[in-house]
C-alpha cells in the first residue's frame, strides 16, 4: 500500500536566500549617507530623499516581507518597520513642500524620534538572543534616536553633530553585519565574525 503524505510526515526544505543582508545594507548605507549630511559633509538634498524612499525604504520593506516568508518574526518586524520609517521620514520632508500639511515643529520631531528610540530599545533586548554584531547595531541605533530627539528638542548643535557621528557608526555596523553574512555564506566559513570573543 502506497504511503500517502500527511501533515505529520511532510518536511519542507527552505531553499530561499537570506534577506537579512539586503535589509541591513539598505538601512546601513542610507543611515551613513544621511549622517554625513548631519555632520556637515553636504546638504540634505534629493540624494538622501531618494535613498530614503527607494533603498532605505522600499528595499527594507521587501526584506521584511521575505523574512516573513522565512518565518522570522524579528526580521519581519525590524526590516518592515525601519523601511516604513525611512518612507515616513521622506514624507515628513516632502509633504509640506508639496503643500500637504505643515512641517512638524521640534517638539513633534522629538516625539517621533523618541518613539522610534523606545521601539528600537525593545528590539535591542531581543538581539541579546542573537549575535553580537546585531546587538551593536541596535544599541547604537537606540542611542542615535534619543540623541536626535534631544537635539531637535533643545536645538543644540553639538548634540546634533554628536548624533551625526554616532549615526555613522551605527550605519557602518549595519553594513558590516549585512556584508559579513554575504561573505560567510559565499565562502562557506567565517570570514567576517558576527560574534566577538572577549579575553582568552
């Protein structure tokens, strides 16, 4: 008698690619470019907005949807949320210029950034069960959001500049974490570590 497959004995093998490097690089490169503007390397212009909409925004949302397919709740929540963060940030800049709403004041922007800081702090707690590279990304991102919120609320130029340099670190860590996963997979061994030994 032929065995008929049932839900109990069917095993699905996931052969899809890891979407995390796409999401991390989209977030990281966009963050680096924005914070280069924050430290005064160049003005906030259409290059940043374009990156925010298409790479930081849409590419991360796509990565989040692919993480959903892989049954990764953390990846789905993080990448989709930060993708829409970039889209919302671009909207905050562009909508008032198009006559659609009033540009937010410093208090509103501080609340916006602080809300994202709280959200990121909770995700950082989740990374304590993941690798150390991700922990560094989410820790620096938490600090970045709160520095930006304080900078907007106080108007303190020094705090905003410090936030810019801290953002460069955060973005660089995200790019490292994403590209490390690509290199490690391609070479089939640890080329760029995601966990770092302390001491001997």
